[in-house]
C-alpha cells in the first residue's frame, strides 16, 4: 500500500485527513473519537476569550434531493474555559502522540495578547498553531477574524508577533471574503508563517422563511450573516488554493479546506498544491467514520497509479493552471452523440437551441425514428450539451485535429503589436 504520511511544515500525521477547527473539534472527547476512527490530525476549535453562543446557529441548503449541499453557521469560537480546553489537549496528545494536534487561536490584535495565548497553548505540547484570520461573523465585529484577515498589513503584523515567541509551526488561516486571496497569502508569508490554510467560510445568508419572513436561522426574530461551507464552496476553495500554489511569492505549504467530502476531493486539492486537507461539513453530515472510505479510496487510487507516497501528488497539476491569455485559441473539440446510448430526452437539443449555438439537429431516419446529431462545423465545444445530458456515455466531447499551430491570446496580441511597429 502507498504511504499516506504527510509532513506539513514540520507537522507530521499518519494520513492527510485532518478535522478542521469547528464544532467537531470542540472537545477532547470528540478529537479522541476522531483519532480512533482513523483521522490523521485535528485542528482544535478556536481558543481565545470564551464567548456566549446563540442557540439557533446552523442552517443548510438542500439541492435537488441532496441534503446539505451547502452549510451555514453563526457559531463563534469556543464557549468553554480555556483551562478546560488546554487540559483536554494535553490528555489527547498524550494518548495519541503520533497524530497531529494543531490548535486554532484568536485574540485581539495586540502583541501581548498573542504572546500570552501562544505560550499557554504551546505549554501543553501541541504540534502547531493555526491563526484564525478567517471568521466572517461575530468575531469580525470585534476586530478579530476576517476583520484582521482582510487587511494584509494587519495579518502580516500579527503573524510576526506570533512568530516572535512560537516554538511550533505556525499556520495562518485565510479568509475567502476578499478580492485577491494571494494578497493575504503573501502577507502571511512575509510575516513568517510556516504554512497557510484556506479557505475559511464565506459570508452568507441561507434563506428566508416565506411564512414568517424570518431569516434562516433566526434568533428570536433576528438574523445575521454567517459562514458558508460544504460541497457548494469546493470550486471556489480549489481555485484559491491553486492561485496561492502557483504564486511564487507564496512559497510555503498549504493546508486545503473547503467542501472536501471524499478521497477524490482530497486528491484534487493535493494535485492543486495542498500538502494535506481539513474537513468539517462532511464529518458533521455523516460522522467520523467517513475517514475510513477516504483512506481506502486514496490508498487504492495511489496503488492503481503506481504512486508509492501520497506526497508525490502535491502540486502536480499546478503547472497546468494558468491565465486565460495563455490558452490555445486553435484547440478544437466538438460534441458527438452516441445514439445507441441516447434516451432522446432532448435536453441537449433544448439547451443548445435556447442558450448556446444551435448546432444540434433533430433528424428522422428512413424508418421514421427521430434522432439527434451535432452539426460539427458549427459546434464550438462549449460542453453544455454533455453537462445537461443525464446519461453517461451518450455525448462525448471529441478533440479535433485541425492542423493549426498553437496560438494564445498573448501570442496574437504580440503578433499584432509587431505588425503595427
């Protein structure tokens, strides 16, 4: 079997699957149950000055029969005394010495506050620290979380304060509620971070009850924006991880977070530059035992690929990720319909006719049987027909050899500039 061990900035764990800082890591009981189930590491729920949480605080988006396609919360950091947490962290690390225990921390943007909490947490024997600069609700209104994480200068300064006293690796958790994720990733790097983790949750409102007109969730008739996560945010998270991974100024390891629900998701994040992954919503939806399938699936995938170590996946797809201007304008694919498989639902024809390029024709054969055919000379290879098709194998997107030399938009512009001169 392939080796699943990882080393994230000096933090080792038996596999790349960690629980993210969230409700599943709120206590020693939970983290120990997770380790018994097979999780390689856990990021302890954020410690700081304990707060009071509201009672109604979770909500979810269910889509097309799938429960919890997206998840929203207005829960804040730990509401348990820091002394209790530290005691349980110590006991958990003593019992599971080979598993990674990273502790998320958050305090006011004051140097002495950061120094104090870092020393207290490291005294109980943790493997690393994660600085929570991502919470989009509650703590941000108090000048912490994303309020600091959206300002590169503040994030860099506070990271530097932590690094002044930290004896263990420091991971900086980034907020996605910003225009350019690489700006704060660069700031974390410049502040001395040993790694970054992303993404934290996104500003969101799940919905409104059409009977009462209350927001979902609501607290005695009042609502507030929360943090959005779950499968729905995976494409956004994957893009942000990739942008950081291909940025030469962000030359530190990445812990990938955001909508990871199975081993395939984890492999994609690692291919796009993550050293390991953190998972929350999937565990809250299905329980800790999901890690068994993740471990088995990733192991079997690596074996099938002839890859001996999971670390060989890290970043392999990053060179394939570029800017639009570097894409080949002469590359050509077209849709082809396999009428032996097609069930004649006509979804592809409707989608193409109404919203794309009107290149799928409805024809009738000599026996009077209707069938669909793509007029390839007019097909632009947009993929829409294959996306809406409900039957695997009914539509193939086929590469066409048009014998044209590769040319990008950037090449074209350079050529035009040369002609002007």
